[in-house]
């Protein structure tokens, strides 16, 4: 073993300590940025999934209830943004798209970027002005298209509904 000279202490210098602390600080900040990006991505994906799920639930509810239109004289209003009808229980249901919101009987179902209803006759031709109450309607199929938007991403959901009491 070698003997140390008197006055020499074991340890690190102040410069070595500052360099190590600087390296650790840089690594921690890079790791923190990486973890923050992972959390932001998770928040974005989960919120987008929630928006799409709300849209799907609204579309499913609409299709289920439109299938229950009472009869051909139960359609009260049919336009590109509104469909109002009496169901098989005699209740009036009113779907309306205004100010970016799809409402059912005045209650907001979902916020949408766009919404369109299309009506078709028994020969699958588009009807621009469907017959409504008090006349028997000429609608045999209702097309629903809704556009969801989250940030810069768009998602379009659509479905076709054949009301059960309408002639095919």
C-alpha cells in the first residue's frame, strides 16, 4: 500500500461534483419531458375515445328509436337537421341539430361538428322534401351522418335506419 502524504484528503473536487450534478439534472429533465409526452398522448387518446363513444351512443339511440316510428302518418317533421315523430307508445320524439349540438326533445345528446339526415323512398332514391303529417310519409329509409371533431382530427359516423312500420 502506498501511504498518503499529509494534507491530501480523499474525495471529489467541487468541479467534479458540479459536472455530475449537471449531468443528472439534464437526464432528469429529458426523462421528465418524455414522461410528460406520454401523459399528453394518453389524455388525447382517452378524450378522443370518449368523444367517439358519445357519438356512437347517440347514433345507436337514434337508430333504435327511429325504428320504433308508430306508422307512416307519425312523421311530424323531416329535414336535413331535424326528425320529429311519434313512436309506437304515442310519445313524441324530436331529434334536432342546432348550434353544434344534437338534441333529443331539447336535451343535448352530443356536440358535433356536422350532422345530416337523408331520406329515401322505396326505390332507394333520395327524397329532398319528404311528406310529413298529416299525410302519410313517403320515407322508407333514414340515413344519419354525424361528424365528430377533436382538435384537428375528424371522425364520421353514419348509419341507415329502416323504420319497422314503414313499407319496404
